[in-house]
């Protein structure tokens, strides 16, 4: 009973992953008139059959160990890509924080003797924000 349950869950995992991959590949290989247009069914079926045949060929030639090794070999370069994506995200979030801090109002409250005649200068100082060069 446990083996049947493991087989069914593995099969469901493979089918959903292969279907998602077929949808992504069909979107990459189809150029419609606008970006909202979905590719025809035959393109998605082509990619689903191609993924299934590739998996079956790998299983027949080397078994499950060859499939696992191919997954590791294909996933290793992607881990470097993910490292650079994380580094870029970290830098972007830091830059966003610096920009948010620099856009805060930069006028201190006026205490003591207030010059009524100089209100335009005070108003300019209160509403002035740092530009892109000053924020860096």
C-alpha cells in the first residue's frame, strides 16, 4: 500500500511539473500579436510530449540514477545564477532604503526668534528633497 501511494504521489509530482514546464516552454516559443495571447494547444502538447520522451529516454538508458545526476548537473549552474540574483536583490533593497532615508524632510524646527520676512526660504528648505545624485 505504501509503495502504491509513493508511486501515485511521485507520478502526480512529475505530471504537474512537466505540465508547468510545457506551459513555460510554449510561452517562450510562441510569439503572439500581444503579450496576453496564450499559445495554441498543439504547441503545449508538443512540449509536453518532448519532455515525456526525454524523461523516458533518460530512464531507459541510465535509470533513476542517471536522471538524478542530470538534475544535479543542470541545477548546479542555476545555483550560481540564484546567488547573483540574491546579491542583486540585497543591493537593490539597501539602495531603496538609502533613497527612502534621503527623501525624508530635511528641515529642523525653527526655535527662538522667527524671521517673518524670510518665509519663502524656510518653505523651500522644508519642501526640498534630495535628488538622485545627492542620494548616492
